């Protein structure tokens, strides 16, 4: 079962990651389409931000380090939940879904992020 966190809980998740994996930087994996990322994006703060569209995840799986915690992000949380589940089935152990996606991010964390 994939864990779900809200955008407002990401800071707590990052602290937990640093406590359990102090040697690695967590990744927020944005699985939206390029036009969506251009429309609205988040700023990395305590994590690496990577953009890999959902449809390309299987082809680009080798680009994702298995030893680093990954939080998946999309528009509302549906695509990212599917990607998180896929990554977990592929052997990634520390994966969560950011429920509510960037839409919830704009409401809970950073109101300057455009909603679309």
C-alpha cells in the first residue's frame, strides 16, 4: 500500500527522510506533462525536484535512484498515486503520493502557485 501525504505534510515527511536517510536527498517526482509544469510548478526546498511525465516512467525507470525517498506529484493526485504504486511494485521502498497534487499545494503551501 502506498502512503499518501498532503502537501502541508511534506515538510514533516522530509524531516523524517533526513532522520532515516541522512546521506541522501529526497526527490519530489513531478509526473505531469511539460505544459502543466510550465503553467504551475513548485520550488525545491530541501528536496530535488525531477520532472518525468507519467507516460515515460517505464522507459526512464533507470534514472530514478532506488535508495532515495520519492514523493510523487501531479495535478490532483491521481496520476502520481498510480506512479507511486508502479514504483513500489518495481522495488522502490520509500515512495509516497502527494495527495491533492499541485492544486492542493497552491492552497496549503504556496498560494503564489497558479491553479489550472
